[in-house]
C-alpha cells in the first residue's frame, strides 16, 4: 500500500517555491493515497528561532496547508514535536548512520557556511531526523522540491542499512516524487539561488500571504534579460532568470514550458510579466485570503493539529514498538 509523507518547516515567509515544489502537488495526491503532512518544527529549531514566532509560524503553515486545499478529513495534518516517536526513532537511526554519509550533505555545508565548527549537532543530524519522519510511518512516497533529493537518497540508504543490519524487510525504501513544471523555483532577483524563506530580500520571493499589489510589484521588479521569449525551451538555455519566470507560469497554469514558449514566442518580458502577474494573483489571491481567515481563528487550527496528532501518534506508537522489538529494546 502506498503511503505519502511530507512536511514544511515553520521558519516563516512560506513562498511560491514551497507551494509549487511541494504543497500544491500534495493536493492531487490526497485523492488517491493515504497522506500524512507534517509541520516540522523540530527541523526549524536546528537554527535559532524566536519561541513566539515559532508558535505563530507553526499555525501559519497549518493554515497554508488547509488554504492550499489539503483536506484535514482526508489527510493527517500535525506538528512533529507533538509526536515524540520522531525523536526516539532519530536516535536509533543515528546509531546506524555513518558520519561519512552526513559529511556529503550539501545543505549542511550551505547552512553552516564558514562557521562549520560552531554549527549545532542538530543541523548536522537534520537528514537523520528527516529519515525518521518518513520511516516512522513506513511511507513509500515523499513529494518534495528538487532541493530535497539528496536528503531523500540518504533516507533510502538509512532504511536499507537498517533492514540489512537486522535482517528484516521492515522499512520500504521511500521514493521521491518531484512533480510539476517548477521543481526548483529560483529567486526573483538572482537565478543562481533558489527561492528561499531565509533570503534577506523580500523581493526575491512571492510569499503565500502576499496581496495582489505585492505580487504585481515583485513580478514587475523580477530580474530578466533584454531578449524576447523564445519559440522553444532551448532558447532559455543560460537564461536562468527568464527560464525561472517561464517555469513559474507553466506551473501556475498547469501546462508545460513548451506550451508557454509557444504561446509567448517573440513577446518581450514586460508583456509576459503582466500576464504572469495576473495569473499569479488569480491563483494565489484566494489562498492568501483564506490563510488570513484561518489565522484569525487559531482555535480551529489548533483543533486540526490536535486531531492530526492523535491519528499520527497512533501509527507512530505502533511502528515504534515494532522497531524496538527488532532492535532488541525492552518495553515497559
Ligand atoms: N525554491 C524552491 N523550489 C521548489 N521547492 C522548494 N522547496 C523549498 N524551496 C523550494 C520545497 O518546499 C518544501 C519545504 O521546504 P522546507 O520548509 O523544508 O525548507 P527548505 O527546503 O529548507 O527551503 P526554504 O523554504 O527556502 O527555507 P530556508 O530558507 O529555511 O532554507 C520541501 O519539499 C522543499 O523541497
């Protein structure tokens, strides 16, 4: 049986990349699969967070899931720290994960930067926690953006190492699902960096809470080049910023990059940006409005998390007992 697991960190500034690379794709999957969607607050604290903001962002990510179309009746929505089995499994998996595997992780290198020696153990162990999140539910598929591919491969390696060490076939090897026309949305200001919550420039991203004016302004200011749109995607080679806007359009319109090139061939970016802006406002505007309504009703949002925690916790507890038995840990 297929089981989907994925999550987003409550680190603020949820953006179009999080939506097109991950959340939007979950909406279609919930119709046909058992889905578990988490707000991964334990991941968020691998870097410093203000406690009050962390609580607010956890509720905001929950609101974004619901406003984007995730149905809490069909799916489980919960936050990671409410299910303590995530941390317990992380420890067991840490004990079988070679340091050499973690040393290869590019996200740690990027986030630790030059101050590697001062980076926290949690930031280094982040991919093991992510593996535990997925494996705790014995998930088979993980819909994520392209930037999470390396962590997913590590989760598969850890699952395989566990099965081999204990001579079992307990964990499925989780498959990444990298879906849609915009699997890595780039910054609107610099096509060599992905759109990111932690980018200092607010003009680099479309936030999920942006209103129509903010969306229009950011798209108008988005960096492009002086050439017109090409007839085919080949004409976007070495034009990172131009390619990014075309991919965003294709993803929002639920069509292909080929189709977008065909539609706008020969047009200048000023004209294209105005069409992109209308499309983005039409798609994101209703979501932003619903996020606002949900944020005004924290009791409802907390109720969703509480009920999701009960359902996720029941699965997690059952699996953790099975894992403890495999590993040889006595239970009370
Ligand atoms: N730019 C992106 N394009 C496509 N998908 C993206 N994702 C993130 N950025 C892009 C996908 O969103 C999901 C949740 O990501 P996360 O909350 O774990 O954050 P992150 O990957 O570390 O990236 P952010 O949002 O930019 O945050 P910061 O600035 O804190 O690093 C994942 O499925 C991810 O692939």
